[in-house]
C-alpha cells in the first residue's frame, strides 16, 4: 500500500534519528520504504540545500528562502516521492511543506496564502497522509543542535523566531487534526520511537 509520512517540528527534536528507526521497522515488516529529506533528497536539491544552510549567506531574503525551499521540493516530488508512491511504496520524509508554513510563514511572517499557492505549485497538490510533530521547546532544541555541532544559518535566527515556529506548528496541527500526531520529543529516543510506531501502525492497520 502507498503511504506518505512526514516528520516535522522545531530543530533539535531528533527527526532524522526517528525517521531512520521508523524506516528500519517498516522494512522489517516487509514494506517497500523510501527515506528522504528536505531540503535535499536529490542531487539538485542537495545543491540548493548547501546554499540555504550556508552560514555565509546572511543577506538571504525570506522570499528567496521560500523559493529555494520550493525549488528543492518540486524536484524531490517529481523525481523521488511521486514515483515511489505510484509504485505502491511508503515514503518517509524528514520535513515537507509544513516546514515552509511554520518557518517562512509563522517564523518570518510571510503571507500564508501566498506560501500555500507557491507550495501547491511546487508539489502539484501532494499532501502527506500522516505528519508526526516531534515537539519540544525551542530553547531545548537549539541547545541540542549547538551541542551536537550541527549549527546552520536557520538555527542562527533568534529565539523568538524559533518560538513562533513552534506555535505555528500547533496552529497547523489544529487545522488538520486527522493528519497530525504530536509526539513529546523530550522523552528518551526509544519512547519517542514507540509513539511514532504506534501512530504509523494505526495507519497501516
Ligand atoms: P534540517 O534538515 O536539519 O532539519 O534543517 C533544515 C532547516 O531548514 C531547518 O531549520 C528548517 C528549515 N526549513 C525551512 O525553513 N523551510 C522549509 O521549507 C524546510 C523544508 C526547512
């Protein structure tokens, strides 16, 4: 069966660790699973990712940011995600368009309707079936990133920006409660993974 799962949440919530663990679990169940991430996930997207994350690009306008994220997204949807779903597989994506609404919309204050229009153009209207919100306070997430040595240009936005992002996720989840499952990402890794698997297995049942 085809299923499209995305991981979302503030930085430092352990999304990529949890996505890898979930993929191992689903492969163990015999499913045809593809793990990917945004921005990136294709050779073109990886080049765009380097531009977006480069700490030297301090002058990047938020509008440039959304267009670059969307360009990477258009490529991954066309080249990777749609073909895999069409072949009946499961796709697990570390971030998808909800990151744009949370970061560029709620974080930077860009118009949400405009972002939705650009997003729809980039994705052709593709929507995840299930979105796992790995939630933790912005301060805790940034501290994990700093100590993990993964600091990038977006992490360097101020704390208030990251707090707006987290609130933005709550707003997004409220408008589509059937798609979103919130998981407390301050818990130990195995407990977070147990909650993730429970949500996914319920969809697969
Ligand atoms: P990550 O791959 O380590 O999660 O880093 C990606 C960063 O880019 C993260 O800070 C969230 C941000 N981001 C956006 O601002 N908008 C987007 O559309 C996406 C996909 C990510």
